[in-house]
């Protein structure tokens, strides 16, 4: 099982690749998965990234944690993906780890998964966080959710995910090595 960063056409590069870099530096074999049938996914700023797999090649048993980068139309494309929806709802029912940043927390919010929880996202997308308490903080870690506000939070979002998966000591070590300490 691996943490999976799901990529949809129009994703925000920093919110996908910086957390991926942090996780791999921390010894976590995270992978990227395209939500389409194509491995090459174009970002919101025209950068083409080759995903490690496509969504039809993985099953719930392969995924340790779901990580959703923001960006537009990336977040809306993630929201519209039926296979990802099914996986998210399975993870939510089993209280498995779910992470999202920028516009992507709306994917969880629109499904009612953030009700009664503190949450953050890109300003203006809080209207999709059904029943959540919007904080506007850079990162919110509540129960099985890790949420980030936007591009400026990409590193802190990555460190929060690494801490959840590998512990505070490993996250602090990577943070120091990357000169974030």
C-alpha cells in the first residue's frame, strides 16, 4: 500500500509535486495516479507530468492514503471522477487517511465528509465545505483528514502528511534537510 497523489488535467504543480518530494525524501514510496486513461497529465500551468499509473490500474487495496492537489480545473476534474468518488467514499467509511489542498477539499466537502470538522481550503471554495468550520489556516489536521489552504501551504501540507505516515521525528528530519526548519 502506498500514498497516492491523484492527478487530473489542470492540477496545481506545487501542490502535487512538493508533497511528493517531501514524502519520498522521508522514505515514503508515494506514487502519482492519473484519473484518466492517459499517464501524461497536463497541469494548470501547462506542465506535462507522467503519472506512475492510471486509475484503472489500481485498487483500494493498493492505496494507503488519498492525496488530492488543487488547481483548476484539476479539482473539478477530480470531483467528477466516478472511480475516485468510489474510492473516497470507501476510505471515508473506513476512516482511512484523506488529504486535499487548495480547491480540492471541496471534493470531500461536497460529499458531506467534513461535517462538524475544522477545515481549510483556498478562499472562496469554503462554500463547498458542507457543515465544516472553515478556519483559513494554512493546514488543518483533523481526524483522518489533512487539508491545506493553497500553493503557499504545499510544503507544510507535505510535512503534515509525512508526519502522519512516518512520525514527527522523520518529518522534522526532512524539514531540516530541506531548510524549512
